[in-house]
């Protein structure tokens, strides 16, 4: 029974083909999925860096946002809440 399965030096054809694929993997070049990932990641990083640069530039160069002027009616109401009478009353 032991003599029936004596292969000796013979290698199955499927294993022989897989050995060539492993040896030739460096010759094919980069993985296309990796290239797409690097391009998309690079574009995202460039977009975020550009937004940050524009934000810093705008903070340094643009004037401060002006507050809306308070109406005389609201000022009078605030003074009355604090107990200070408006002049002329």
C-alpha cells in the first residue's frame, strides 16, 4: 500500500505554475489598487492642506468682522434694565 503513492521527484503541475507567479511578481510592477489609493490620498491631502493655507491667509489679511450697530431703542431698554435713566427723561 505504501508503494502505490510513491511520487519521488515529481511535482504536481499546479504547484509548479504557482512558483513562477511568486518569482515573477516583482517584474509586473505596482499594484493598480495601490496606485489609485495613493493618488486619491494625495489629492485629499493636497485639498486639506490648501484649505488650511487659505484659512490662515484669510485670518491674517482680512479685516475683523464688524458688529452690527445697536439701535437707540435697544440701548435705552438696556439702560432702563440696569436702573440708569436715559438723559432728558
